[in-house]
């Protein structure tokens, strides 16, 4: 009898997982079609956008704000585009996850579905868009004749860790936004401050003259670790340092734990506020 019950529970869990995966696939496909519908350039825009941003910012920081850029950066365009697309992935994933529960209110009221599917789906869709951005990175590497090395085998590792980090943040934000709508507006301010606190267009060596507190905050910045990881394997063609790898793992685990706890504790009340 116990064996029969265990098999039934396992079968139910497997069916639930298949259902969640199917829904995730459908939602990602829906977002993809909506984003590129009626777009002349379509998917090509996801490649051109980071390239155009890189060209504009490279021109600005090479001509007008050389001091802000830093003198120690080699292959600045590649340095710039790697920072931008990595931070952009986090920005897109968390910002879209933020309103994922609120935006799916009509579906949640009609269909019984695991609520975590919606913020997770937004993160996965962000990863799909990021994949097209990597084509832009390949174009820049080809232009500057930077040959890829075996260090790119680290790419799945950094992407998995960054996805876990984004999922954790997305789960927490999506839950908080249901009860506190101000979170939606505050997050854009946080992202702006976060952008300037991350060495996207400036060199990390520029903080050496700053106070230990400021240096500690910047080095503890999760996105500093993920951006540095990406630059190590693409630009500097080296393994990530143990400190950077540990930092990426730490922030991914912490974000997932906090995000899960916040989401799980409050999800049963969503239906009352959406």
C-alpha cells in the first residue's frame, strides 16, 4: 500500500513538472512572438542593439571622457559590450520578472498553475535574448581578430549562476510587487544606481584612491563578479579567479534562498491582491 502511494505521488510530481515545462515553453514562445511582431529588423535588432550601443559609447569615452574610461583597458569595445550585455541580461530578467505575477492575474484566477512559473519564464526569455547578443560579441571579436579559446567552456557555468541569481531576485521582486506597487518604480532607481556602481564603461582600478567603504561596496557588488567572469573568459582569455567564482556561486545561492523564502511565504495571498 505504501509503495502504491509513493508511486502515485511520484507520478503526480512528474506530471506536474511536465506541465510546468510545457507552460514555460509556451510563455517564452509567446513573449518572443510579441516582442518581434511587426518589427522590420526582428531578431536582427537583438544583435544590432548591443553593437550600436557599443559603437556610440566607445566613441564617447574614447573622445570626450577618456579619463572616466581608464587607461588600462585593452580592446575597449569588447570590454564595453561584454559589460553591457551581461548587466543588460540581469536588468531585463529582473525588471520583467517584477511585474510577472501582476501581469498574469487573469490567468492565475482561471487556471491552477504553479505561480513561480511566471517570474522564472521571464528570466528564461531574457536568456533567449542574451543568446542573440552573443552574436554581436562574436562580430566584435572577429573585427578585432580576437580568437576564442577553450576558456569559453566556462560560459555555461557563468550563465547558469547568473540565471539562478536573476531567478532569486525575480522571485522576491515579483512577490513584493504584488503587495507594494511602489517596488515597481523603486526598482528602476535601483537599476540606475547599480549601473554606475558596476564597472561597465570604467576600469575597476579607478577605485583605488577611494575610501575602503566604497571599494568594499563595489567589490561586493554581485554584478561586478558576473561581469568580471564574462570578461575573463572572453576578453582576457583566462580562468575566473577563485574569488570571482566563489562570489558568483555565493550570490546565486543567496538570491535563490531569499527569493524562494519570500515567494513561498507570500504566494498563497497573491490572489487577494492581484
